[in-house]
C-alpha cells in the first residue's frame, strides 16, 4: 500500500501542471489503504478516471495511462535539477541526492496497484486504463513524435529495477530532449497581454527539410554554417534572408529548426507588432540551456512605424550584454527593411553630411551580420525545380508536356518561383486523385 502523504514529501518536483489528477489518485490510494471506501471514494474514482482519460485523449497516450501521466509530469516539471540537466544530462553535486529522494517517490507511484483502485470501486475500468488503445495516431495537443517519446519513457521507467536506474533514465531523457515546453517542442509563438508575454508551443509544424528546397545551394550552405557555429558556441551572426517572394526563405529557416532540434535549437516566431515585447521574451529564455532563434517572417517597416527601434536595441544591446544563446533570423522581400520614401532621398541629396534620420532607417539591415539573397529563378532553374518536384511526387508525364504546362501555369499565376512550381505540382497531384 502507498504511504500516506507521499506526494507531499516531494522536494524538487512540485507544482505540476496537472496537480489535480496527481492529488486525486494519491487520495484514492490512501483511502483504499485505510479500508474506508464509500460512495465518496467511488465518486472520486470516476472523476479522476474522467480527467485522466481527457488528458490522455488530448495527448494521444496509449498503454498504461497512469504511467504515461507520471512520465508526462517528469517531462514537464521545470525545477533546478531538471533545468540543470536539460541538454547536458547527469550533473554533479548535492542536487542529485535531493533528486534521488523524489525519484524514489515517483518509483513508488509507478509501482502502485493502480488496477486495484477500480476493483475497490466495484469496476474493472482501471484495468482498461493500464492497457489503453488510443483511437488516433495524434492527440489534440501533442503530435505523434512527442506522444511516442513520452509513452516510451513511461515503459522504461516502469521497468526500472532501482531508484538509481530510474534516475539514469530520467536524466538521460533530459540530456537528449530537455524539459518542459522547450524540451518537447521545436517551435513557439508569442501570446502578448498587458501583464505578460507567454511563449506558447506550436505543436504541429510542417516537417520541411533543406533538401526539399531545390537549388539555392550556396544560400543554404551559408545558413547552415552560421547555425552550426551558433550551436557550437562559436562566432555567429543574426541572419537576414531577403529576395523575391516564394523563393524558399521561410522554408529554409523552418528546415533549420527541424534539422537541429536534437542539438538543442528552438525557434520562436515573432510578429512585427510583438517586437516591443522582445525584452520580456529574452528574460525568459536567456538562462536556459537551449539555443534560440527569434524568427521574424516578411519583416519590413513603413516610415511611420517605430517597432524597428526595439529591434535595433535588442541587436545592439544596452547596458546588459545580449545573451549568447539567442540569434535573430528574419526574412524580407527587400534588402533595406525600412522603406525609404522620396523625401528621404531628397534630404540625402541636399544634405552634404547625410541626414541622421535617413541613416538610422537604412542601418537596420546592417545589424544583421549575415545577409543571404534568394533570387527568383530563371527559366532553366524554374524547369529544374519543376522536374525535381515532379519526380519527388511521382508525377508521370512527358517532360516536354510537363514543362509546357508549367510555363503556362506561371504565366497565369505569380511568375517563376519555387512556390509557383510547388503549387503547379500540387495542382497536377489533385488531377490524379
């Protein structure tokens, strides 16, 4: 039987996101050990069963839902020990003794007679929950990759034969993937309120790879080299990817996030109207053991917009040194991010020393140490993209006919670009269905 008040003895692992489920089932174990089961026990059992099923449905858990829930708690609890272990693995010091104390409690929770709870309530439902078959591959919240990771961790922890092995499994998981929302997810967006800026996970992102982008080898190589230098703690620069629409700028940055996730790279999407909240974002991520890219898509400013001042301040840094685990990657259709109007040009022509305001506007793009150009492909390159995509998607058509139709397509759409070629191939795929 489980000891009374067991979860209250936890030291590091507290204040869980779904504390209500843990408290409820812990109370059921205690009541059962006291042989005081009654109608209140039955009501609590069915309530907790409902909550566990809802959580498991959201996340797509299968197998032993109690074990998956406990593994979920360990994956998400950000405390001094788990944060120290993220991306690094096992640490040294007295913190390990405190963690071992908590893991012994978790191991007792894993070994508790969960199925017996239902028997005491006069039902075999809890047996169903220990061998649950999910009806869908993905949950409403987690995608299959994250779901499988947690379920596999649950199985390994349940099979641990000692507290030491249990601890090794958990710290190994932290070393491989990290902890909390940053550990489980690749990409994030901001939710800005008057009181706070929340960094929220994007659970399902397009799994694009750099190899999916046909051509632009030099541009991709430059982006990869800068990103790898960043991950290795070497000199790296903020990146501006500029050029024509539909040429793969945004896809390249998303591919970088997919490529280097397992090396601790995370990407946070920031919209232009959220730039004033960047200091709040930086304060939340500067001390984590991840590398963060602040991703700003289609970035440009009109003359009357002042958000660029906040961006310049972040890039240049104030009294506080800019954190070494943060870079800015932006895309834009124009090289100079702030639109220069006719009056600016006139002032520059008339002022021998060049107007300071004009220079301030033109200097933002210079704050990006690496600028990478993605130009619209010529006809030969466009054809190469079409042929490569057609082969990749199994489009069986005479090459001459395919390219003729591709040319007709781009004339009636947005011109020659990788995006236009992809839309054309999607059109052909639709005809085959």
